[in-house]
C-alpha cells in the first residue's frame, strides 16, 4: 500500500485523473508529431519557396530554439498562476501558428510560424509534466508519464509514414503544406478535450512572487547558448554569443541568491539543486536524450545517403524503435515499481550495447545483410528507450519541491533540449566532415556514433551513482514512492 506520507494528490482531482492523463498524452502526441514530420518535408519546402541554406537552417532550428526558451518561464508561471489556462494558451498559439506556416508565401514566414509553434509547444509541454507531477505520485505518476511517452513513440512512428504518403500523393507545393497542417486537427481536438476535462486551476497568484529578473536572465543565457548552434553566423558571433550566455548565467546565479535572501521564491530553487536525486536524474536525461537523437540522425543520413533509401523507406527501417518504445513505455512503470533505478541502469547499459552494435554492423556486416541487423537493433533500442524516458522522469521528479513541479519539470526538459541541440549539431557535423574527407561511411559512422556511445556511458555512470545513493540512504519517501 502507498503510505499516507506519499499521497500528495488532491483527492478532488482523482475522479477526472484518467481524462487528464489522456489530454496530456494527446498534447504530447500533437506537439511531437510536428517534430517527427518536418524533416522529410524540407526538400519540398526548399524547392517550392526557393529557400536558401540559411533559411532552411532556421526552419529546422526555430522550433527547438523557442521550445527550449519557453520551458522554464512557462513552468514557473504555471506554478504560480495555474496550469490549465497556460495549457490552453500554449495549445491555441501552437494551432494558430501551424495554420500560418501551412499558408506561408515565403521561407521566413515559415520560420516565424515555427518560432510561434515552438513557443506554444514549450508552454504546453511544461504544463503537461507539471499537471502529471501535481496530480500523481509513485506508481500512478510513473504510469501517467508512461502514457505520455507512449504517445511520443506513436507520433515518432506515425508521423514520418503519414508524411511520406502525403508528399507522395500531392504535388510538391501542396504536399509540404499538408504536412505542416497535419497536427492542426489533433491540436484542435486536444484543445476541446482540455476545455472539457482539465480541472480548473486552484493555484492563486495572491502573495506569490515571480522572479522576473531571474526568468529574463535565464532566457538570455539559453538564447545566447542556442543561437550559435542553430545559425551560421560564423566563429566570431559564436564566441561572443557563448560569452554572453556565460555572463548571463553568472549574473543569474548571483541574482538568485540575492532574491532568495530577500524572501522571494527564486527560479533556481535551493531545494531543487540540493536534491542529489534530481540533479543525477536530470544528468541521466541530459546525456541520454542527446545521444539517442544524434544516433537516429546519423543512422537516417546513412540509410538515405549511404544505402540509397528514400526518406519513407528509411523511416520504415527504423520504425521498430518507435513501436517498441510505445509498447514498453506503456508498461515500463511496472518494472520501475519493482526494480526502481536498477531498471533504468539496465536499459541504459542495453543502449550502450546497441550503439556498439551499429558501429560494428556498418564496418563488418556486408551491405546486402545490414538492414535486418538495423531492424533488430532498432527494436532493442526502442525497448531500452521505453524503460529510460518515462521511468527516469518519474524517479527524478520525486524530488520536486512542493509548489514547484512546473519549474522542476521544465529544467529537466530544458537540459534535454540543450543536449539535443548541441549533440545534433556536433555529431552530424563530425559525421559529415569525416565522410567528406574520406568518402568512407565506416569511419564516419564510427566517429559520430562514438560520441553517442561516450554520452551514453556518462548517462550510465550517473544512473549507477543514483542507484548506489538510493541503496545507501533509502529515505522513507524514497522507499515508499513506488510501492503498490
């Protein structure tokens, strides 16, 4: 039985909890579907709108840029003024700008629409995780997060396949517009369900403080760090931008201490940073997320450029990962309830073996036999992902201080977004650079995936450190968190 000390869920929320989980999962599917389909539409957008290289870079990067920028401010605002209203605002923005993007007459109009969609998705995502963290604890929280991850896996599976069909059926100019409109019906349906099923906000802003200076400083630091990674402004701009980011982070740190000393509630909550379970879990997610996205990007490039497959065929080869991730996310909470952090450790270790398998396959297995190996490894990778993503979130967010679930979830997601942006830029650049100089896919794959392998080993070390900490301390809230 779950002890009374772990039951932080408001009893008034239990009646509609399943409906709220469904709304959160639908929002996750809708926003992740957008990310899953854009890549295969870029060639058509480029031809139809005569987009140059810089414009294509911004079309690809603008969504992630604003997504990461919106997370922490939206998470903190949700803690203070309530999650339902911010959820509705974010999803409305996401829907409206999606329509604008589909009707765009030029590449920079698409960029503007993608910026708006990224902001809307960041606002929604921080509220989704905040709602789940507020409403549930223990096994029920892990179960809800599993549903959210399952929705993401389905989006990753369905999106590229439907997108490939749409691009094949329609002419070039209409095809990419249908692609950008693909998430709009889902967004409208989710918006209607949210109005009906999300419970009214009980959070009152009376007497609550919003650390405006801290939020602005963190936004500047995040923006300055992301800009060099998503643009091509040159080395001088990159160095200056990173310097601005470091300066903003230093200023943010000192301001947070001063704001807390005055009795305010800072963005960077001392209780959050002091919780080793939260910092270790966030680091596990940081290295894991970047490594897996970089892995998939390099493998997609190899399938299309190295083996000559179409975008749809490449998506089908790797679809086993999305299928098994969706399945294992649905029941992964059961393993976590029994084995705790140990299940995550085993899953990360499995992914390490998978990446080593990909490197060996490209360099050893004959090209005519490599696809069955890729399909098998993708299936195993999906199983591991389903046992890391949602379970690690649940284990990490146990340490969210009362009244700060939104900002805790937002910092966790922000670490993943930064990791993804840096890893995609670095690993794909390394892969393409070696391929251009040698013309040999083997060394290029080995170098690119080697970086992913190192990141996964770092994730594994952090997961093991958290497992050992739990075994040594076993605080009451920790040992009871996943009891049935």
